[in-house]
C-alpha cells in the first residue's frame, strides 16, 4: 500500500500525538470540572453564609418586612449558576424567592425540593449543589435559606474560555512534537533509505563487488554488515560458479572433440562424418545433385602393426593423415572411420573422372615410404569409389557400396581403385548368403568331400587330396575358392576343417578297402587352423573315435600360412609328426621361398605349384625353377609332389627330374567317394591320357 515506511510511521506518530493531546485535554477538563465544582460549592457556602448573616440582622431590626428581605435576594440574580434561592420561616413558609427556569430541570424527584427534605449544610447532586443554611442561631432560629446552584453553566463557560486560552499552546506543542518526531524518524530512516538505494544499485548493475559504506553499531549497521557478508558469499559463489562453468565449457569442448574427432589423427571420426553425410545426402537429393565418396584402407598396415607394435602403427596413421590432407582441397571432408580405414568426400567436382584422378593421386602419394625410427616402411592404398545416386541417396547403402568397391580393389591386387557398379551388390549379397549359411550347411551335411588321386612314377595310386565342395540349396555347387575366403573372414574356417577331418575319417574304411598300397589322404589346413590351440586335440580325439591310423593322413599347409605363424606351425606340426601323420608344404615357390626357413620347418613333402607345371612346356624359366625345386627337395631329403598335371609331356619331364608323385586332371578330377572307389588304383600312360 505504502512505498516507504515514512508515511505509515509518520501517520502513526501523528495519530499517537493526537490521541495524547486528546487524553491530556480530557484529563485537564476533568480536573478543571472538579475544581470548578469545588469552587462553586465554596462560593455557594460563602454566599449562603453572608446572606444568612445579613438576613439575621435585618430580621431582628425589621421583623416581617418582606420587601426588604426580597431586596436582599435580588443581587443573587447576577449569579448565573444560581437556580433558585428561597427564604423560609421557621415553619418552612416561603417569605422571599429568587428563581430561574432551570429549576424545572430537576423536578423529577432525584433532587429534594422541599426544605424539610434538604439536609443542613451543602450537598452535591451531580452538577447541582444544594445549600441549606439556618438564619440566626440554633437556639433562636429566625428562618431558613435554601439555595440551588447549577455548575453546568459555570463549567461550560469555564471550559470554553480555558480551551480557547489553551488551544494555541496545545497546537504549538502538538506541531513541535510532530516536527521533532518526524525529524527523528527521517534521521533513523535515512540509513534504511541508503540501504535501499544500495541494494537497488546492486540489483540493476549485477556488480556483486559493491559494498555498503554505512557503519554503525545499531540494527541497521548490523544489517549493512550482513548484506556485505551476503555479497561476499555471492561473489565467492559466483567466482566458483564461473570457474565451474568454464570447466564445464572446457569439458564440453573436450567431449565434443572426443565425440566428433579422432584423438590420434585429429581427423573427424565416424560419428561426425556420418552426421555430415546425412545432411549432405539430403541436400544433394533435394537439389538433384550427386555426391562422390572415396573409401580406402592401408595395404600392409596389419603386418607393420603386428611386427613393430601399435606405437609404430599409430605413427603410420598420423603420417597417413598428414600426407592425404596435403593432397586435398579446402572443403574436402577427410575422416578416419576407425583402424586403418579412411573416407574422403570431395567438395566440388564429383564426376567419376575427378574421383578416379584423386584416387590415383592418393595411391601414387604412398609410393614413397615412411621414414620412422630409422625404418623405411611402405604401405599402400586400396580405394573404393561410390556415388550417392547409385545408393539412392541412402547413407548405409552408400557406405556399403564404397566398402564393396574397396574390397574389390583388394581382390584385384591392392594398390588400386575401383568404381562401384551395381553388379557388385549381387556378388556381395551372394557372399552374405554364403557367410550366413556355412553353419547351417555344416549342420545339414550340405558339404561334400571330393578326392583327387595322387600317383607315383609307376602310375600307382598312393594317396588322394581331400577337397571340399558345397552343394548349396540355392546356388548349387559352390567351389572352395569362393566360400573358403568367406569362412576365413568370418572365423568359420576351423569348423569346416574339423568337418573335413571327421568326414575323411568316416570315409577312410572304404578308401582303405579300395586302395591296395599304403595310402595317405591329404587334408588342407589354413593359417586360422594353425592358430587354433584346440585343433590338435580335436584331431587326436577324432582319430581315436574312428580308429584311424595316423599314417594314413597327411596335412597340407601353404608356404605363406606356415611362415606367417612360424612358431605355432612348428609346434603344431611337430606334435602331428610325432603322432605319425605326414606334412606337406603346398604352393612352394609362390610365397616366401626362403631357404633358411626350409632348414627349420618340420615337413615331409614339397608340393610344386601348378603355375610352374603349366608353363613347363612353354617357359624355359619355369622348367629351370621346377628342376631347382625338385633338386632342392632331394638335397633336403624331402619328397616332391607336383600338382596340375594335364598331359604326358609334363609327367615325363617331372619323372625325368626326380619328382616322386603327381596329381592332376590327366589322372582324375576331384570326384566324390563313390566315384573314387569305382576308379582304377593304377594308371598307365594310356589310361591317364
């Protein structure tokens, strides 16, 4: 209601002073009334005494002179407060009377009106004073005087006169007190006003470093100190809040950096680039434009990472990021998706020619090796290129298309780029179907073991190589060169290997019955199998389960798989050899071909790869290499088996140079078990052809 305390406090003071003045006036009037009554009573007594004395003298000198008596009463008319004055004889008969109309005011019986009822002396009835005085002595009374006096008129005139006289003094004192109280009030309220202005200034300026300057020991001073203490606390809390806010901002920036950028290379990460790609695809689709995406990973990076450690691998990734960024234009988006996978989204020219040119420059830029820690390390790129229009502007499909194109580059020999075409999707779908159907195929016996015979120089069958085929319910007969790499990538190759070993063990009684000579069935192992610590136990338990003679088994492993897992391979084949199984090194001459390894590995047979055998008739160099391999094996006391024999001339050449056994279409294609046991166990030159 009031915007300041001054008004209600001032009004309260004025009201208090007014009440105080009224109380004083009332008390003064009451005292004055009492005083007036006492004075009037004394005057009435004195008047009645004087009149009684005068009448006593006159009545003694002039008895019965009523006119004279009345003349003595006439002066009483001058007294305004005298209501009536009556002279009675001893029998209370009226002799003389002076009266006014006011006597009628008490003829209601409350005041005695007959002289007989009025007691001697002075009595007071409210504002009426009655005096009964005896004339003469009590022994010789001459008469009675009864006077009625009304103090009301006297009081009224007295109070009115007194009030008029006191009013200036009362008003003066009232104004003086009000002014003094107002001054004192304003003096006391001034610090509060100052505090109000100070707090308003703090509120408007938001400057919590301000402090109130009022200093006193009273409540307002303590309030000012409390306000300053509160501002101290607020300032400290604001400082803490600012520091915490800054910390949160820094943490948010760090989290944003971690969430959107790769901590190693500083490049945008997968999440960041995918979010941007979604926006770019939506914009391109809306504007009927196209986008070109380059997807690549590093060839040979895994070998460096495994052999030299992750720290060196991280340095390679940092150098790769720097080298690629130097080739890109401003606006091109370059990101690391994870591991050694990277992505480039060109900003402007998205034509296939521009993308192929960029891919070529990227690949060429990695011809120069990386010089790290005194080592010269070389990695290559396999690049996949895909367009948004081919993916119907769908992000996941675009990424999948680029990934398919990149793996097609790897299949072509690495260090190359491939532009995505729609037919790759069908090939990829077929791979997915095959990958997802391997386990079910093994459970449903969709796989079949084919056998290709091996013959010695006399044409006698001495063994066979077990080769798996997949009779797929949808795709028909699927060759191993298609599903084996898929199984290796999906970690399912060991299950296939175990199935083949078990299947050969089941077929072994029929094979032994068909074969008259000592006979070995060769089973191929992959690098994944050599890293499986449980494979040896599985072979051992399976042999015991089916009562297999280990000497009827030979395990083949490629040269590259053996040497990539050298320590594990040596340990595994040492145990296999001790059990009685033979060991053959397949595809010799196409991998490392290090003579130092040949002196350390545990093998029984070297297998000459078909590419040398095929070119024996046309290439002098192939003949020399094949002869050298056979001679090397003989010097190391190893048996030699050549694969891919298709005609007599090739067989004759191999026999001439000391090859122990051969296999190929000249003798038999890979056939099921039923066809194998129905075929001859001895081949002559005429039969073979």
